[in-house]
């Protein structure tokens, strides 16, 4: 009987050559996202279906034997195509007898057509795959949004994070009896929300990673907690534009300052400094303040600050100023005439 082909790799969002670690990580993230207990109303129904799909995909791809059998179907099938294992020929008969009828409850017809047929109970695979010894907790990753000043100077910042607490219903194994634990969705952990104090080193950059040892998911069987990795993301700044280690700001000058030169005070991330404006400076020109950008990592020089010049005549002008500009125009006309 034809059934709809299911692309388990697409369901978990992993490539076909993904290793066991990537498959497990993808499954845990999706299981947490689509756990039915986290949804309500019409969305809960959709979450239940997605949850079943995710668990079915993981059931196959996390088991070496089942994955090999599934992979022999080839990568030419598209999700939703009609598939009939009976028409694949003797070489491709996949009814392996891994599950009894009772074990197949909750799985799709596609799954049953490949792995159904009675025989060994699925629970033995689950039991053998989960160690009861000490297991390290899961590492977690979060984005840490910082202002440019926070990244430059460092300091202490409070952050609300969610990490995994050991599921008491299954003891962190992810299974209860012969099926996936309904409390944690097979992840072995329950989301825990808490506030932590983060020490930000001075000079972190966009994309820098801060590791907080032992602040990740809770371990099982007496194992240690995982780590928490914070990836730095810089918020847009009202004054500075950041490019790598360099920063750039705009400085508005009067025409006389640009023509004759001047000394003006400009701000930097560290403190205000005096910038010399050369005579004849043009609009759009960039002046460099060496070493006034973001701090370099160990052994690296600091970035630079660039000041982009913009010349503006201002919104108001006195009659005396207008007379001076008329004289300048007359001088240009005599020179060019």
C-alpha cells in the first residue's frame, strides 16, 4: 500500500551526513520548542503533530541500523511523495520486525511500512542507548546584547536564561517504560528560567563568545552541569558605526572651519580628544584617530576611530555673513572670468 514518504533529515533540519551529536542536538531543540505542554488552544494540536514527527525522525536517525535501512531508500524521494515499499523489489524490502503492533502506536504509516511487522520490542533499543552512569549536562548557547560602551568598558550585566533541569519523571534518561517520556519529551530535562550575573570582559567584539562554566543544563547521575556560551551581539549605536575593530562617527563643520582648518573636540569611547582639522578639508573626507577604536585581543593592536566630515552652512545666516559670501563669489568670478 502506498504511503507518503517522510524526509526525517528535513524534519530535524540536519544534513544527510549529520553525525550522532548533531542529530541529538537538533532533536532536543525541536522537542523543547514543540512540546505540547508549552502550547495551548489550536496551536497545541499542531504542536502534538510536530512533536510526533520529531520523535519519529529521531527514533530512526539515532539508531544506526534503522538509519542505514532508511538511507537505502535513497535521497531522490521528496517529502510527501507516494512511496510503496512493496514495489521496491526483493533487495529493498524493509519490514525489519523491530516493533510489535503495540509499539507502533503513534508512529506514521510510512514508519510502520518500513519497520513494522512484530518481533523485538522497541524498548530494548531505548534502554540500551541511555546510560545510568554520570552524564554531563547539556551546553546552552544564548545571544548577549550589549551596547558599544558595555563591550568596550566591560562590567556586570544581569541576564535571564533558560537551562535544563533534570527531569524527575524519567531520571534524565528521556524514556519512561517503553516509550518517550511525556514530561520532558525525550530530552531528559525540563526548562528552568533563572537570572544570572555575567562578568563582561572589557574589549569584547561582535561575535565574541563568553563561556560560563557550569551554568548550562543540569547533569544526570551525579554528572556536572554543562556550560553556558554567550555570543555577543552589539546593539546599533546612535553615534558610532562599527566595522570590525574600527568605529566611525560623523562630524559637522562650518565652511570656514573646513577652508581655514581648526581644532575641535570630539568624543571617543575612552574620553574626549582634540582633533586637528587640516585647512582645505572636504566633505566626505575621513580623518583618523589611531588606536581609538575597539580594543584589540591579546597581542593585537586596538582599532581606529574615523571621523567622517560633513560641511553644513547652518539653518540661519546673518546679513553680514551673506555679504561675505557675495564677496567670495565676486572673487571667484574675477578669477575665473
